[in-house]
C-alpha cells in the first residue's frame, strides 16, 4: 500500500516512537520515487501534534533530497536546535 501511495505523494514523513525501524521499510517500498523524511522520539516520548505539523511545514518549504539517510538528517536537525 505504501508503494501505491507514493505514486500520489510529493514526499512522505515517517513518524515513530523509536529510532526508525519502520523507516527502512517505507524507504524500500517507495524505491526512491519520492523523498522520505523521518521524525522520531525515543524513550516513550510521544511527539506532539505541533511537532509533526512543524515537520510537515518544513518539508513543504524545503527542497528535499531523494535518497540518503533520513534518520541522519533528523538527528542533525534535532542537535542543531540544542
């Protein structure tokens, strides 16, 4: 289903409460047709809706790369805020 959805999307955001276990599955299904971004929280921390909305807004404004490691990009964004 993710592969089919990727044909109708400009990009995808994978939101997880872990380090990105589902991210790899989404990337494989999308097969680099569209950019895939990641937003994760670990340790039982639930992401707030405004955090996810902020990521969606960022994705709409930026030119997103296809390929690469979305979890590395996420980590750079998270450490840049501190």
